[in-house]
């Protein structure tokens, strides 16, 4: 969920900041990749949920048989 994502992201960002302060740039780069992976995973989950919601909202079908219009 969003709260867990935000908490996990904050933790990773805090760790990344500490690595910069310690001058551990290689480890910082690895931490950045973790943040990017977490962001991508969250974005994919949000997109999947939005697609599912769209499918659920699209359940009303209007029958068109016997509804012709003469022009």
C-alpha cells in the first residue's frame, strides 16, 4: 500500500543520504538503484489497480438490438 511504499522509500532515501555524507559513492549508487526499483514496483502496482478499477467500472452494457434509427 501507499503508506508502506512511502515509509520504505523514506528509509532508503535516508540511507542514501548517509552514504553520501560518508563519501561512499559506490554504495550510494546501489541505494539509488534500490529506490528506482521500489518506485517502478509501486508505479506498476498503481497502474494494475487503475486498470482493474477501469474494468470494474465498465460493467454496464447497453443492448442495441431492436434499437435502430431511421435517418
